[in-house]
């Protein structure tokens, strides 16, 4: 199960991503927001982050205007590793190396075509499990 959330700056891109997830057969829960009306991204970052740490969802996708605020907010939740990605290399590397559990993107930064490729890469790439990466992730949690 995938948790997805956004603020007004990410709303349009979230709609595109939901369409992709549905067509690709992924199950997801949309934690809002539900329109382009101005709202506060920490609220949606926390909802998606909590869904992951509580075990309701395995991975999350968060989108705000830049992807910055919403990733900063999500990373305040213990156990969350939210990675702001602007290309597929970053999405692949953060799964392989950081075992990132949330993908953050900027709706005002990446177009829908690239964003969907980033989502696809993030979702299909498994953590490498390499000892050095396991060790470094453990150090983040200390
Ligand atoms: C909202 O205007 C904007 O500040 C927000 O979407 C995000 O980019 C914050 O980091």
C-alpha cells in the first residue's frame, strides 16, 4: 500500500500520479489535500509519514511546490527517510543506498512525464541491503 499526499502546490501533479498508480495496478491511500486551495504542507507530510511508521503503508509519495518543505516535515518523523528527487538516478540511488520510504517531489519543478518515471523507478527499486548502507541508515536513527 502506498500513501500519497500533497499541498496545493503539488495537487495537480498528485492527480497525474494517482492516475498512473491506478493504471499500473498499485493500491494507494490519498491523505489529501483535496483541492488547489492554499493549505499547510506539514499536515499532509505528517499524515503520510505516520501511515508508514504505523505500518498502514509501506511507501509514501509527497508533493509540494518544490518538494522541499514537505520532505523536511516528513523527515521530522522518526523512522522516515524522505528523499527529494528530481530525476530517476536520484530515485534509484535513494532506494538502493538510503532505503528511502518516502519519495518527495516538487509539482512546480518536475513535469508529469518525468515525475511518473521517477515514481516508477522509486517503486520498483529494492534496497541493496549492503552492509555499509545498513550501517549508515542505523547511524541516522541513533
Ligand atoms: C507553497 O506556496 C509552497 O511554499 C510549498 O508548496 C512548498 O514549495 C514548500 O516548500
